[in-house]
């Protein structure tokens, strides 16, 4: 084959010649240029041609030609054939015209070709070895000039990687090594990791763009499949649907070649506790507490990686204590600190998830309460970079965020910004339950987010107003009022001071807390026992009120939070927040008893519509009953000696549905509580209305009096 000016594999001809060492048979002393060597061979061949034309004796011509076959001359003629084949053929053609030597000349030509072929093979082997060394210096050693790239990586066989991109290497039919550009920028695997929770293998990829190196840790399964691999293009990876399939093979070969070299570490997809008993330590943003013997790399799901930045420490502990001084005399602000601290305690105490909600008029300090709560752990900002998020988000995003913060508080501001009332009610239910909905994905079942934490939220109206589920309402501590106190210039000034001060000083208490919990892990059983005693005390104070008893469990967690942080150096408040919290629980327990509220509403409707009941109906001048405009509602005896109210079932259901109650749940609750007068298993019984019998839902007076109170 001819070597043109581009040489082999894009290397210049001059570089090819210089690559030969002194033992190269085609470079006599290691420094003679290939062109000079070829020129000498042509000169010798031309001299022989002229000589045999002059000789008259065939034997003499043959001896002249045979003398041409010495090794030195053949190497020179081999070089001439490789770069000036046409001149060699021209001279040989004139030699073949001499009578009697054609066969000998043909043998010489074949020998020249064999010499050229051997030179090609020898040079190619040497170049392959030398270029491999040059390639290492030019590509991988140059690419590895970064602290996050291992120094001893090597390209897999059949591939070449340098600053200009990734090339597949192939040998052409003529035996030449050729490179095909696969990717316009270098991409390499720089590490492997294993998720400590589910064992999923991850690969850390790196690719170089104009802005510098970009690193991304992704599931290994996504690298070994062209379809998810293309998704890396969103992070400026030089991947498209055209090269993704070939890149899968490249990454497969790269990993296999460097498997023993690639560093392997552990990863996790969430913050907080890394296992149930705390022995895996606690991940708080970039801080890792209790992980002295190993490092865990945080690899969140797509879209959540930036959420970790806000969970960080800034300023000083002393200045944070000075900043929160106004909270010491404002129970609703102090409650925000207790609730925020409670998040990692949920798992430690084996307590259930719950929600704390601040509601009231706008601009009265609700967001300030959230900022105080957020300052326990990180940047108390509702804008980008902070850890206060907005209700103006999809339900899926909120679920994923709850799973990501895991054992840290999920803080959502202003329920009125929610996309729908249904989103709020579903989030409240899901959060209390502790896991998101199961969903499918193009690659199978999507990972289900799970958490054990506390949700802190605000709104102009109570968050419980968005949900008709009694169980969900019984997990919400609803705080109504103005966290900063009465509206005044002084309180406005203090609120501004809190906002500005907390922006500079935050994150210290949370770090102190988890460090304390990790260091006292051996005493967690004692802590749980103390919590159970505190819980039982609050439940006893509920006085048999089922909803209040459930809420008392969460009050006990807040009480434990208070005890711990005051031991860690937070000053005790001048006004006890626990009294305010318990008062709110007592009020909230009444509102959370949805069947009781429904019975109260239904009794009120009956009083307002007495004339629609047979027995309390109006009559005309002749004493005949007047049919109500809306039709009969049921029966209700006149006077004070009535024992029950009978209402048509369809009307009961319509009213409950209009008032947005859980119809079946409410009626079943009435039946369990004995509020319904029934015959056997039926929820209705027959009554007589204007001489006609019909089945009605019959509610006893005793039940109404016992649930609503004698004055109602």
C-alpha cells in the first residue's frame, strides 16, 4: 500500500519515519529519511537498467540483475515501491524489454513487493506499540489531569480516546489501522458505586465539554441501554440517538478493561438516617455524621440533586441563638423549632409521621415561623437554594422531595398556591402514611418514595379544611393565629430581624442534634422508654377523646424535642409552648371528629327546616297539612318529648355529599357509635309519613345529646 502525506492513522509521514529506531532495517542508521532511502534504491535500479541495455551477453545481464538482489538494495527498493510505485514500474517496464531477462526482472519485481510488504508489517507493528505509548501520553494521561479521574485508566482494545473524542479502531482490508469518530468529546467511566439500600450498581461517568469536565453518577442499567443513555444529553453529554448504541458497547468494554482499577464506593438516594438503627450514620447535605469508617455519595433521583445544597451550616451558633430570641416569648415560633427538630426523632422514637400547620391571615408571621423552623437545618429561604418549598408543585414532586429529605422536615409554604384542593388533601394523606403511590415507568415499576418525618405547612385556612378524611385530620396539629403576636410596628421589626439574621446564621442546631443522637446511639432504648411514658401521660390527658389521644402521640414527640434541644443549649422559652400546643390539640380534636361534625351539621339543618318534617309541618286554615316546597324530609314529633328524628336516606346522603363529608364513612361511624335506631343489620327502619310507610335513617335523641352536648 502507498503511504500518503497523511501517513497511518492520521500521523504525518515524517513522524512515521522518526518513530523507527536504529535497528529498523529500512532506516540504515535510524536517521536517514525514507525519501532519501527510496531515492537511492531508484538510482540503483535505473543504473542496472541502463547497464543491462548496454550488455550484449544474456548471462552477463542475468549476473547484473542477480547482484541487484542484495538485502540492502532490496530494502531501498521496497521503500521506493511504497512511496514511488509508478517510477519503479516505469524502470521495470524498460528492463523487461531487454531480451532474455523478462522472467528474472519479474522475479525481482516480486521480491521488491515482498520487501515493501515486510517493511509495512514491521513498521506497523512498531508504530502500533509506539503509538500506544504516544496515545497514553497524548490522551489518557492528559485527560486524567483532574483530581476526580483515576490516573491509571486505559482505553479498551479497539477504542481510542483523546481530547478530540472517542474513536473506534479498525483494520482495513489492506491492513491499515483506521479510526472512526464515534463521539466528538471524550467520555470515560471514573468510578463505580453500590446503593447501600437496594444494592443497585451505579457508574460515575465523566465527559469534557467547553466549560470543563462534567461528572454524573447514574444507574449502571441506564449506561448499558441505549434508550436511557440518551437522557444524559440533558446534562450536555455528547450523546444522541445515532451514537448511543455504539457507546453502550464502548462503555461495556471500558468497564471490563478497567474493572480492577475503577474505585468503588457507596451511594444513597436520600438524606437523613442511612439505616433503621442509626449505625449507618446521618447524611445532612454535604455533612456526614457517624460515617467515620466510610463515605457515602449522595445520588438523588433526577431533578432532586439541587435540593441538597440548602441543608448547610452558615454563620455561628452564638449568633443564631441571639437571632431566635424573639421566639422565646412566642409559643407558635418556638413550636416551629420543636417540630423541625422532631423530624429525625420520628425514627429514633419509632413514632408515626405527622403534620404541623400554621393558619391565619396573610402577613401575620406564618412564613416567619417556617423560616425559624428551616433555620434549624439550613438556608431558611423559600427562593432557589433554600429548604422552604412551595405548594405550587406537582404531587409527584412533593412525594419525591419527601422521600429525598427522608428524616428531615418537609417544609411547604402557603396552601393557597396549590394547584388544587385535591393535591393538598392527597399530600396530607400520603405524608401521614409515609410513602408515595406506586407508579410505573418505561423501564418497569418506579421506585416508591418512603420517609419518616414531619411536614410543616402554612395557609390562610387550616390544611385540614382540604381533607374530609378523619384519619388524616387526626394527624395534623393545627395552630391558628399570628405567630409573631399582635400586629404592631415592633413585631414587624422583629420579624424582619428574624428573616435577616436567620439568612446569615443557620444549620447549627440540626447538626448538633444529629451529632448528639449518633454519639448517644447506645441510649436510644432509654430515649424510647422516656417517650412512651411522655406519650401515655398526654394520652391520659385526652380524657377518652379518640382524636385527642391520637394527636397526643405527636405532642409527646414535640415534648421530647423540647427536652433534647434545651439540653443542647437552646434557652428555655419564657412562655411554655406545650400549653399552646395542647390547647390547639383540644380544639383540633373536636374539628377532626368528622362524624361528630356531620351530626352537628345535620342536626342544625333539621332545626332550620323543621316544617319539612311530618309532625312539625304547617297546616292550612282547614287543618290539612301543607306539602313542603322541597317535599317531605322525614318525621319529627312536635314538642320536647321526641325521641328520634327520621330522615330519608337519599336526603342524608345528598346533604353529607354537599358538605363534602365521607358519606359512607360517616354513616358507618354513626352506626358503630349507636347513634342510629335500626332493626337488625339495616341502617334504616320503616316509619309512617302522612299515612305512608317509608324507610328512613333514624337518629336517636340520646346520641345527638351525648355527641353535641345538652345545650345543642
